């Protein structure tokens, strides 16, 4: 199963489980199916945990269908920066050079 189909299937499942309905169409509105603001919070929490993508309650209000959220999330997932651990370097604080240099009193 492709990534897009898997994402769509997961969103359908999240909507159906949370709203306690048997079927959710791609263009069925979350709120018309009985969703409310408390359920939006639950949906967002589950989406973050299961899909590993940042999503806000406002995103659900702006895109209240599986199709709308899928499009938004596909865009976010494709733009998500890939973490390259080889470029991370530890940074040590610079020592105060005044305190680390020996005084030269010769001369």
C-alpha cells in the first residue's frame, strides 16, 4: 500500500473511531458527522501520535474532511526536513582567554 493510500486509510479510521460511525467518506465534514471542539482536540492528539506530524486544532477547523486533511498533511510530510545527525556538532563554550593565558613577565 502506498504512503498516500495509507495516510488516507489512517485518517478514515481516526474519524470513524472518534465519531463512532461505520463509514466516513473522503468529503464528509467532521462536524456534520457529529464532531465538536472536544473531539477535535482528541483527533489532533491521535494524529500527532499515530501519524507523527504536527497538526493543530485550527487545521481541523480549516480542513474538516479526510480529503482536506490528507492534502494538508501530505504537503507537510513532503516538506518535513530530514534530520541529518552527521551535521550536528557539539558546541563547547569559549573559555575566557584572559583567564587561560599565562602572564609573560619576562623581559
